[in-house]
């Protein structure tokens, strides 16, 4: 995924499915300078992780 798409997803009201390492995640915040995002798994767990934008995949 690229930074512009992450920005679009963050500003969208749609439910856009994003995968990281085989798990569905919510993107919470973009850290553009580092090329990273803060995200968490969809579901009851709220543990947040910082991952590379390049490792995210959008599912259509």
C-alpha cells in the first residue's frame, strides 16, 4: 500500500478492509515521516502496533 491510499482510507467513512500479516486491521494513525502506521486488530483486542505502510494490503 502507499501513503496516499492510507490517507484516503483514514479520511473515508467507508469500511475499507485492510490486512496486515494475514490479519484484518484498523489503521489509527499515519506517521508519514517514518513510512509507518499505528494500527490494531479488528475485534475486541485494542493492542496497537506500528507497522510499515508497505506491509499493508487492501482487500477488495
